C-alpha cells in the first residue's frame, strides 16, 4: 500500500498525505465546516454544493480499459489499458499541488463475507468532501487492509478533482476521464468531485470492477439491484427479493417500502440495500445476496412522507446526513428540494438555490427554475434507515427467493408477470428498458434499453455477461423465481396512473412469493404467469375493477406494433433479421395487431418458438435443457418469441 501511495503522490504532488478512517469523521467535518466546504443544516446534518459544471455521473467520459481487445462490448466504451493509463496519468500529473491526498482504505462488503477479497480497496482522493462521503458509503478504516490475505490484493482507486472550471465539460475538448482498468484492478478518475465520478467504492468498484471480477473469477455477480426482505408474521417465513430498475423507475422507493397499513400487522418489510447487490452460490447450493455498501446515496427530488417515509426518517434529525445541491436557507439552515413539500417555502428570505443564488433575487424568466438540482442527493448511513434488517451485515448474505426487473412503461407491461424459466428470466433482465421522454426528438414513450439496469456499468461484453448469468444461476439448486413488474400503467384516455404505487407495490410482491410457494397458481400467458384477480391481497385498497382488469392483462399486439415502429429509430437499435432470415415483423404475433378479433394462442406461440429453435434441438422440452451451454445457446431463441410481443425487438441482434 505504501508503494501505491508513494507512486501516485509522486504523480499528483499533493502537499500533504493523510490516512483516513471512520473515526476521523468528526474531525474532518469540523475542518470542512471551518473551511466553508460544508454548511450545517437545521437537523444536525450538513450541506455541500458541487461545482455547477459537475453535477452528475458522466457516461460518455467513462471507459473500461483492459489489455485484451476481446473485452470490448457494446456499452462498456472499451479502450486499451496502456493508452488510457498513460493519458490519465498525464492529466493527473501535478494536479493535486496545494491539496491534501486523503488515503481512504475501504471494504465494499460486510466484514467476513466470502467475497471480501474482491471488496477491499484504497481510494486516494484530493477532495475532503469525497472522503466524508466515502465514510458514509463504505466501511472505511485501515483495519480492512490489515486483514488481507494477499497484501497487494486491493483495488487501487485514484481520484483527482482537476480544475473544474476549465475542463471543457460537455464540449469536444472535454478533459474528464473516468477509467476502470479492470484487468489491473485499478480505477483512475480525473475531472469531477461528484457522486459516482468520485466516490470510487460505490460504482467504479462496487459495480464496474466487481462485475468484471465476478466474471473473471466465475464466482459472483455484481448488479445495480435493490434488496429487501418480507416476513410473514403468521407463518414466520421470510423471503428476500432483489432486482434491477432503470433510473426513475422507483428502485429506491421500493427498496425502502413498508407494508400497506391494512397488511402491516401480518407483513413486515425490511431494507437491505437500495442500489447494489452482489450475488453468489452458497455452499448449500442456494443463491445468496448482500449489499456491499454502508450507506445510501439517494436522489432527493420527490422524496417526501408519501413517496418514501423511510428515507425521510433516514435523513432526519440526528442522522448527520450530507446533502448536496439541494436548496439551502442561510438564515434557518433548512434544506429543500422539489417534491419535499407540494409548494416551495412561501417565505423566500434566506433561500439559495443549488447554484448559490438567492431565490428571491431571481429574474422573472428564472422564477420557475428548480431550486434544487434534479440530481441533488442525500448521503446517509444504512444504520439510519428505520427498517434496516437486523442481519443486513451478515457475512453469509441472505438467500434470494426472487429476482425482479421493472421499468417505467405506460401500457406494455402488466402489474407483474412471473417468469419461472431461468433462461427467460435472465433474458427479461437483459432486454430491460424504461420509457424515455424525448418528446423533442419524436421518440416519446420509446424504450431506452438498460440491460439488467447495468448499461452504464457494463465492464465486459454483453454476450459473456448473459453467459455468466446463466452459469451462476444455473448452478443454483433452489432457483429464484423471476418477475417483471410495472407500477406505471396509465389509462389510455386520461393518462392517470392505474395503480396507486408506493406501499401498494408490495401486494404484487406478496403474490409472487405465494406463487413461488405454490399457494396460488396464477394465469399463464405467453409472457409469464399473471395474477388472477382473486389472488392479489387487496385489503384496504380501493381500486376500480376495470383498472384492475387492465393492470392484469397484457396487450401483446400493442407491444409488437410499438417494437416494429421503434426499429431503426432508437439510438443503437438495429433492424434485426432472425436466424431464419425472417424479420420479426413476420411473426405470427403481429397478426393479432392486424386482426384484433383473433386471439394469439399459446399453441401458435409454441409453434413459433419451435420454428426458431436452432437445428438439432427439436423435440426437446425447452424447460429442461440437457445442459447449461445449451440453455445459454437457446435462451434468446426461446425467449425471443415472447419478448417480441412485449417490449424488445431490435435489441435481439446484440445478444
Ligand atoms: C447512480 C447512483 O448513479 O446510484 O446510479 O448514484
Ligand atoms: Mn445507482
């Protein structure tokens, strides 16, 4: 570790070097307050403002580098390791002069975890607020390094802020580089001090590096998944569910959900994690999961007592939460963000917006601008979350019963459809998407594909990714059930949401657990098993029968129509002829779109699936493939027929 620190100190030339542990938090806070880098909030928390050109993760400037060109994928922005290391080292040269280099040893796992060897890192940062964030988001302290079996086996994570005013952010001369040299387990980030660009334990290590390590070792998966537990107090049974959602699809709210009031006596929901889950096969053959993080870096916008009371408690008095880029009142030290309350504070006195400008002095044309940045955040430790599971840090992790995927879509997905076939479940995750609102570009309502909600964090080729998933889940003896959920269906006429969402979402998950346990049977469909109306626990919920009917049906033809019209217009999508040379538009499933009076029968779909099977697989039951490789080979074929009916299409060529 000394050699590593010496090497980078020689490159970046800080004035001072300081090794940090969690015990230094109070002192670092005092120093930051004295330096004016943070301000106190009325609830005993702290407020920071980032540079106005530096407010979000930058996907375009993020690169995965290795020494093997075969590691190039569609989404990982692969570049040669030697070239990237030379470029970023050049940019970092002398860039920390006058600053302190904080040496932050950290662990992205509960201590004692079987994956701890992949979880140890040392971040070098020249920004004190980044060190404060790391202390909240990871387990920080030299003790995590001392126990290392292999002394050199830690991730080297170097963060240099750079001259934020003059980096050409967003221009052709953008100097920012966020590079994970995955096969050297080295992370080099230059040109930001915000979020995932700078807290290197979280995304760069916890997702990009970890998913590469998981693949290279064959030992685990690292996914941008939430993780929660549901206990049925009547039976004493506890289930654990993890899953991925593209951004703005309600992942954090779901992770922190509580049971609806009417079901609260029976069901207890516990929080494990809102953003990252590492998954592996335990010695008993079950799938296990754990949250490698120590805190929550949550989006502030729209967090309120109705959407997420748990989060509100987790950032309240006594939690020492760090807020970034929300609005701040210099007189009362209060913070505010859009959606915290229905209306902004009426008395503008003392309020500064996220850029530091007094709200009261805004020009008339700027009066409607948001007070907080849409990507403003709160950073709080897991222990502040009121329903944190008692075993959240269990080294063994927790057994996973279900893996769910969900994106915000207005009509193409039902409330929930369960998928019992592993290959089809994995395929559903790989073809995940959420509606984008790009009205200006004329693609409003189209899907932005976000495989497994990992698009910005992919570190190795997508085909390998699919294979690795199938291999890991294929080893599991008690397979998790998969499901696709959608809380965002709208009435086609008036556009209102059909499902109340938030705490009521638990009703769909309870049904899934009952299906898994054989307590309900559901209604089979070509795209999975849907709940029968009578199977949903609806106590205390007032919902229109017609709305419920719509929520529990899937319009196959609408999905096909949209996927056809989407083809070729979505960035990166391709018109993709199938193996047979027949484009998907020739599918019998489109026939229903043309003849809405005719139903698409299971037999018709099965025939289509059979027709698309690779030669030599005829006659085998696709639910019982003879071996894993065959399952991997066949997965896109078997699932393609059903997915083309719901949301995918052009993406098929990618996998
Ligand atoms: C993200 C985050 O950027 O979790 O995805 O912060
Ligand atoms: Mn995230």
